[in-house]
C-alpha cells in the first residue's frame, strides 16, 4: 500500500477509497517507507535522533555540582 502511494499521483482520498482504510495508516506507511528507503538501497543512514547518553550524564553531573556549591 505504501509503495502504491509513493508511486502514484492519486489523492489521499482516492487511496482511502481504494484500500478501504483510514487515512492514518496510509500516511504513516508512506512516511516510514520514505524514511527507510536508503536502508534498502544501501545509502548513507541519516543521523540518529537519539541523544548521546554519555554526554547528557556528564552534563547532569556538572550542573549538579555547580548547583550544590
């Protein structure tokens, strides 16, 4: 379904009618497909949105020490 949405020039309403589903799964599927398409073709991976926990813990420790003294 997501591949059909990406390949075709139909409107969201047309896909809702064609697949008899709510618009949310269609939109979500398209976004997931586009976000992961580079994995399929071996392209560079986008930078992770996950923060570096080591850096965050160091910053928390620093701020705690500054606050206590």
